[in-house]
C-alpha cells in the first residue's frame, strides 16, 4: 500500500508551524519537513478578543506558503488547527472565514480538551517511554501561549485533566509593565500564578503520588531542554540547575544563549517558572521532555483514524477513566452506574440494526450513563438540570464541545421532558443531526436507567430480538421486577417513538 503524505498545521499563540509526514502501515510515521514562523496571534487576542488585520494578512501569507510547500511534497491530506488565541476571539467564525477565502485553508478551532488530547497522543506515540513513565504517578504539562494544560496519571490510569489560563504569552502580557520595575522577574511570575496553583493542588492533587513530569514541546522548550540529554530526561537536580541558568537572566542573554529570537526568549522565564512550580508541588523525581508537539499529535491522530498505525494505548479508556473520576468526585453511586452502563451497552449492541450508530456514539452513551446522576451532589431536586450544567462546565479530555453538548443534553432529558424539534439550536447550538443523535441516546439511557430504578441491579442481562417492526427484549433476573416493569411504560413509549418500532419487555422464563 502506498504511503500517505500528510501535513499538520498549528496556528498557535506565538508561532505558526507545519510539519509534513509520510504515513504508512509499514513505515509508521516519518517526518519529512518542519516549517515555523513567529507570529504573535495571541498578543491582541488575549487582551481585546481580536486579531488585527495586519496579523491576519501575514497569517494568510504564511498559510499560502505552506500550501506551496505541500504541493512540492505531494501532500494528499492536511489538517489545520488553532488553539487558545482563536478560542478567545469575539467573532472566531468571521476570522476563520476570512482566512479561508484568502487561502482555501479551513482552520479548525480546538477546544481545550481536544488540544490537550492531541498533544497527549503525540507523547503516547513514544509507546516505550510513555508506558514506562506512567507506571508511576505522572503528570503531563503543556505550557501553551494562552493556557496551561495538565493531566495526571496514577497507576497507569488517567485520573485528572484540567486547563488553567496560565500560558506563557498571557503571563508575559499581563506582567510586561511590572517586569520593568523588578530585578526578580521569576519571583513576580511565581507570585502571579501562586493562587491558581494552590487551588489546583487543593482540589485535584489529593493523595495522588506524582513522581514524573512529562513536558510538551515547542521551540522554546526544545531549546531549553535540547537533545544532549540522555533520553531527554532530567532529574530534579538537573532541572533546578537549568532553571537557575535561565530564570535570572535578561531576555537578551537568553536570546543569545538559546539562539532564538528575543520574542521567543521573553517566554522562557514564564515557561520555566510554571514547570518548576509543578515539579515542586508534586515533589517529582524526573522531567521528561520528549520533544514532541501538537503537530505530531495531529499526524498521529490522522494515522490512527485511517488505520495507518495501530496504537498500543487505548485512548477511549482515558476518556472513560476521566468520566468515572468526575462521577466519583460528585458522589455518584458506583454500583448503579456500573449496572446501568452494562444494560445501556447491551441495549445499544443488540439494537444496532435499528439505530445504526457506531463506536463513537457508543462511547458518548457510556459517558452519559456515568455522569447522569452527578447533579445529585448539588441537589436532589432537578437532578438532570444540575447534571447538565456540571457536564457543560467540565472539560473532558478527548471530547469536543459538540460531543460534550450531546452528552449533557442526553443526561438532561433522561428525566426532564424532551424538547421536540425546538430543542435543537439552543444553548449549545445543536444542529439537526446532533439533535437526532441525542434523542436516540436519551431513549436508550431512559430505558436502561429505569431497569435499575431500585438501584439493586436486579437485571443481570438482556437479550433482544427483532422481527419486522417488533422488538422483544427479554430481561434476565431472579428477583421481583414489579417496580421496574411498572415504571418502564413511559420509557417504552418514548423508545418506540424515537426508533419507530413496537417494543415488548418480558422476563426470562425459568
């Protein structure tokens, strides 16, 4: 099979980059070219929510240069992504459309969890190093221009992912006037971020024993943690030595020593202070800077989705692990969630001929089941509404904003009256296709949840059979199901309405 030539484009806060890769089942991922241009898109976006026309014009010139480069290398597919600077624009759609009309390149604005997930995939691509690291408690730290993203692994499982508005460009812009008045800029940065880091430590660290820190890369971190390191790993003592060599120097000195432009050099101290504070909070033993970036993650994601590589790491399990931890944080009943999940997935799998949904929709259903009761933590009244707001306010790694909206509405209408037709187009800007998907997931969740109305997990399994337009579901249970079967009738009617079939429920004969 011929190799695919793929280009990944990242419109970052202070840099626009493109990597071209050769992707194949035999050769895996091979980097062919790496282009970077300094462009401070985030400089004005973070302060006034706009990008000036001069910057947009220069960005379009860069993208058109990328197009010429793609033609030279025979690129057949590409993906262009933007991150926090575009997320903070007052009118991102207008800016994206303006760039598309000038270049023919449609920029995709990644949400925080989508961005972090792609970056995380670039690290997991180094399967040997990644698996070795996460055997002990490990944090992935990605200091971008606008945001700081981090994930915590404990015993090989992803337990926390969060985002803080603590990026290097954002810090520099907020402190640029104060920097002129002090000779201890690193201390100023530390004081500026202290409160947010203290809140993070109190809310999320808990009893997790974090021994390793993995640092996502860009030009600044690549120059700071250059490749003379063995396996690109530093002990805490080695990091502290490198920190002292940078944190107390002027921008001009850093620029000369790292051989980077002064604008890049101005980001070195904020980046180093943030990383040092995390290492100190965790009391970490080592820092790994594998030298990968969002561009590598975009290529890895494309190759994985197009079956050009097979990952040794199950990324869907990470999404589910985060959902489980959210449910635990909001004191949801573990046994009920496990029982309802089994029933919901059994319903989904046994009725594929009816609903036609795939693996991604199955994953969204699992997450919805795990989070459908989290609103009880707020109040036992209006649980579904509280659950909706918790989900919409919580970043879940690997899920887009649209997918989170589907999950939140699935949970909302588990108990609330379903909004017909007028329900889409509101709040989360749900279009028709997402509205219909939500309706299907609600129908399955309602049915599965009602089967465990008593929270005793009476139903141990089910078997479905379809003949013409008649679906029969046989429930396997040795216990009295009077409550469950009695309260299922309205759920049955909704299921029939959504899928256009007749549904009969009965107990397995013994």
